[in-house]
C-alpha cells in the first residue's frame, strides 16, 4: 500500500479532527517530526483510497465509523460519518455501525467485518485463529482480511493519536498562535 499523493499540511486529517491550529504549541509539537505526520496522512490516504481492492470504500468507512464509536472518539466518528454521507449507504448498515450492533446487519460479510473490528478493538487477544476463520467463511479473501486487519490497526493508532493530541491541547498553557 503506497500513496502517490503529496502531503498537504493544510489538509491533515489528524490536525483537523484534533482541532490543531498551525502555530499553536500542540501543532508545532506534532510537526516537529513532520515525517510522522506525513506517514500518518499517507496511511489514511492509502487505506481509504477508492482504488484499494478487496474491501469497498463504503465498507472501510463503516469499519472506521464503528471503530471510532467503540473507542470512543466522537471527532473521528463524526469524520467517518461525514465521509459516509458522500456515498450511497444502506441505512440499516449505517445504523448498525453507529449504534454498535453488527448482529443486526443482514449482509454476512459486513457483519463479520464489524464483529472482527469489535474483537480487535475491545479484546485484541481474542483476535485469534478462530476469529480469523470466520472472515473467509463470510466471503473475504486473504488479501481482504489482511487489508481489514491493517485498517483496524491504523484506526486504533489514529484514535489514540487524536486523543493524545486533544489531551495535550487541553494541557498546553498557550494554545494561541505565535
């Protein structure tokens, strides 16, 4: 997975979702090692590239919404919900991702993806061989399973990064632009 897009600091998702403003202490701290911000945005761009095969963009966005809801990260959940609003999404699937009830999803594939997401977010140790074997049974290919696991790992990282930056922002005595 490689992204061929150029990094645009003005469109950095984590900065936007965490509410960071250029010139503030927390923004400056985050970009002190800019290659991490570039890599994080590049990972997001790659994982949510419409051309990524194996898992549809809508399925990935539903997983993003569901994972953000579980952690919880209201700011990221709002982002993924807004992104889903740009697509034709089944209302029942959207409701399940928002309410946290994947068992209500009629589509076995998405139900398995959301259930696996819940497992890795809430109890990663349970993401064992048995949990993995449920995914091909629901129609996911091996590359799709790998992509799903990478997506969930990224979402976990993204959520913690945003939460940490929001906490730092609250602690920073001078969150005013220089």
